[in-house]
């Protein structure tokens, strides 16, 4: 099975530890797919404790939803936040020219999106529409179609940001182009909303 993440540049001991943690994630995914949620969560927890960003993300989701463990939204938020911090750091490293490739892969961009969801609902943190907007904007601009729809809804309804139908249409179109369009949104293609 192909790894979902890339090891950071560290010593051979740290690289071996990373590979071991990545194995835990892969095992956790396999357990999760078989419906063995308790074992899956234990594997995700091991990877999270080893500081693997994808492990932190999956363990955070497990905690938030109570998949094979006691539900804890506050602890879940902290793990999702830590995973997202890794993604943002990796992205900044790449954009500054210090990184040779983008490590902030799809799974870690999802962590940023999930922070937006948590902020919108108050799961493990205070409800904060502006903070939700902030996280949705980052994830949407990194190409996540679910975040693009959420961001469009923020602009459409003025949640956490000033209402702006042109920007709402723009982000709804971006999600639609990725196969995540919303039924009944034909208005987004009207000329008055542009087509950028």
C-alpha cells in the first residue's frame, strides 16, 4: 500500500520512527475499513503520539466522532489543530522556496477544513463564524471542494464575512468543477456573477 505522507528530513532514527508511525496509520485505516474501530483508533493514537500529522488528523476525527473511543471534542480539536499546523508549516516552507515539494497533501488540507467545521459548530472550541471562514478560505484556496462549498456558503449568507454573491458564485463554481456542485445552484453561472 502506498504511503499517504512523506517523511521529514531528519536523522535515520527519526526517519525509521516516522516509517513505523506511518505503518500504524496504514493498519488503522485497514482496521477502520473492516469496522474494527477500537483497534483503528489505537493505531491512529500511536501515530499521533509519534507526531505523524496524518495520525494526528485521523485520531482527531476518531475522538470527535467517538469512533472506537470515548468522544472528546476538545481533545479532537487539539489534534486536528496540530495536524493543520504541520500542513501550514509545510505549505509555507514550500512557498518560500525552502522545500522541494509540497508535503501538505490532501489529508492535511482536510485538517484545516475540519478546523473550520469545528469552529462553525463549536466542537471542541467556541463557535466562531469568522474563524470558520478563515479555515474554510485556506482549505478552499488549497483546492478542497468541500471547503469551497462551505466558503461559498459563508459569502452567500454573510457568515463570518460580509455577504458577497460574486465571491459565493466563484467558490461554488470551483467546487462544481470538481464534481461537488450543489443542486439548484444554476444561478452561479449567470453573467452578472462572472466566471473566474
